[in-house]
């Protein structure tokens, strides 16, 4: 088998494992909705109750998903799972800056009510530009100037010109 064919096989296996993960996730959601539907109150005028139809739908969906899970697990070789985990790890490593950005954004949003808009925004922009910009003195100076302008400058603009007060912190 050629290298291209082997790579196509490996990509297909990773796709099958990803599909299996999706089947399992959908099964879990459907099972939770089935349990939720079973808890719906029963009317005294209706024998089946409001949850009967959702329970039929989710029960059928769970049966179909279980069949798909079993069929996919039979079709995949055991080594495919390890290759899928390696592919996921490689994917995450290649996108580490995106994950770092989202982590910093979450931290920024959590800290802003405590310290206020201007200092939180200054630190967030300085860190992001420091990570993403070229590491030259001119670029770092420009990054700090822009962080200062877009944090304290915007805070001043909104407060003095628009009379809109951004979070001040505690």
C-alpha cells in the first residue's frame, strides 16, 4: 500500500473514532432527555401523559445510536483509538495560541468586575500583544502604547464624552 493510501486509511479511522465519540455524546444527551421526559407530570385526563411521545422518540433514538455505536466499535481496529488520541493531541498543540487566547479572555472577564475595566484591559492587551507581536523593542513599545490607549483612553472617552461608565471594580 502506498504512503498516500495509508494516510487516507488513518484519516478515515480518525473520522470513524470521531463519529463514535459523537454517537456516544448524542446517546448521553438522548438518555438525559428520556429521563427528563419521564418526569413530566401525568394528567388525569390522559393515560399516557405529556412525556410519552418524547420518551418514544428518545427511546428509539437511543436504540439506533446504540446500534451505530456497536457497529462502529466492531469495525475499528484497537490501534485506531490511540492514533485518534495522537491526532487530537497534535491538533491541540498546533492550536495552542488559540487555547491560550481563550484562557486569557476568560481570566480577563473574571477579573474585570474586581479590578475594573481599564487595568484589566491594559493587562489583557499587553499580554496578548506581547505573545502575538514580534519581539522587537519597537513592537513591544507600540504594544504597550496601544494597550494604554485602548484601556485607559477608552475608559476616559466613555466616561467624559459619552457619560457611560465602564466597570470600575470594587
